[in-house]
C-alpha cells in the first residue's frame, strides 16, 4: 500500500482506476461491434449494443458513487473539483463509445469490401487511445504520492504528449477513410455515405474525449 493510501483511508484513486477500466471495457467493445457491422451480423450488433449499454451503466454507477465520496474527502493531493472534472471527462469516453453502438443499430448499413480495411484501422487506433488513457489513470496515484513532481510526473507528461500524437494519427486515419468513401459517390447511395460519415464522427468523438481527459491531467500536474 502506498504512502497516500496509508495516510487516508478513503483514497479516490482505487475507484478512479476501477472507473477507468470499466470505461475501457466500453472502448474495447468498438472492435467486435465494427466486426459485426462488416459481417452484416445485425443480431450480433444488437447483443453487443446491449452489452455496451450495460457496461456504460456500470461505469456510471462507479462514477456516481465516487463523485459522492469525493466531496467527503479532505487533505487530498488533488482538489476535489479537479478530481470530479477528470472523472467526468473520463466518463465522456464511455458515453461516446455507447453513442457509436447506438448509431450502428439505426440502419443496416453495408460497408463495401474496399473500405473495410481503412474502417478497421480507424477503430483499432481509437481503441489504442483508450488504452493509453487507462494507463495514465493507473499511474495517477503514484504521481500524486510524489506530489506531482520528479521522474513520475515527467513520465506522465511524456505519456500525455504521446496521446496527443495518437489523436493526430486518429485524425489522419479518419480523413483517409472519409476520402475513400466520398470518392465512391457514384457507387454508394447518399444515405450510406451519410452514415459512414456519422461513423467517422462517432469514432472521432471517442478519441477526442480521451485526449481531452489526458490534457486535463496535464493541467492538474502543471498546477502543482
């Protein structure tokens, strides 16, 4: 047990890590959802959507319980308002992942074979960003124990910078996929193109939420 947890019986970081893992469970569901869409397995999509909804609800429960506890905690190395805001930003990632699952159910969209590779590259890149955010949250208690200084803080700031690079890569893959399907206007019907664009936007929202949470961590560290 770290020094921080020894001094304070109610450390928020364990619950924050639990929430992060549950959020990432939502993000990881993006891949099977995308695979089901490509396979045109709409029954599987329905099942995965239900699982996403359940997992996101579990993340909400952890969030709400922790939010209630945060305001009863004192002598924290991170301000209560800062913790609450980071928790909300982290939860936005799960919300955005669920929005993608909902979107896939709205229409039985068929993705042409020549677009499937670019689509999956984008999905996998978004999942990678979620993994990086979870890793940052896992390290937060260690950085807090070090009073947000020293090697631990420097390493976390470098990891946050890498998330920014990951988000840039996500944007590149999103633009590449969009250029591909917009170049097929003569082959694809307008509604299919519209939904492909919505898929791009929904996946981008997941990566943007992850980057926003990471950037807020940077603000917390640099304020100390």
